[in-house]
C-alpha cells in the first residue's frame, strides 16, 4: 500500500481518527429542579472498510435529590463495510456507575444498505 499524497514529503495514514465532544443542557419545563447537564466525549477511528467508536456519556441533574443525579455510561461499537453500499454494525452500552435504574448492558445490531 502506498500512503503518500501527491505532495512530496507528506505521509497519509490509512486510519482516520475523529474525536468529538457534545455538550447540552436539558430543560425540564414541568419540574425545573430536574434540569440536567448532558455531555458526550468520544472518538471514531477507522479505514474504508471498518470503523471503531467509543464514547463516554454523562448526565448530571444540577439540583437533584440525590437519587440518580449523575449517570455515567460507556459505549463501544464497530461498523464493517464488506461490500458496495452494505454496512453491518454492532454496539454495546453499559453503565459506569450504580446510580439510577438502568440495564447492565444494551446491545444493538444493525444492517444498512443504500440504493
């Protein structure tokens, strides 16, 4: 494989890494004391054929009652592009702390095909 660009002395990696950060504020109009700060920190890394993604997701009720005020979750996934417009994907999401009523693990699988 040749990982060079048309410009001399410039090397291109076959793996692309894309970090991302999302911040948000959730307004609860019925119960103002349950407003929450939402955040996601993660990355995607991959080639033309596969991609691996990892994320840390968080939610914090600013004026919470001490029950489930801070939720921390991790997510790990993979996408595989085996043929033409076909993409197969799998993802796992699991809690990082014991607050709130949540599943121990959530698995998702998918198939995408574009025409």
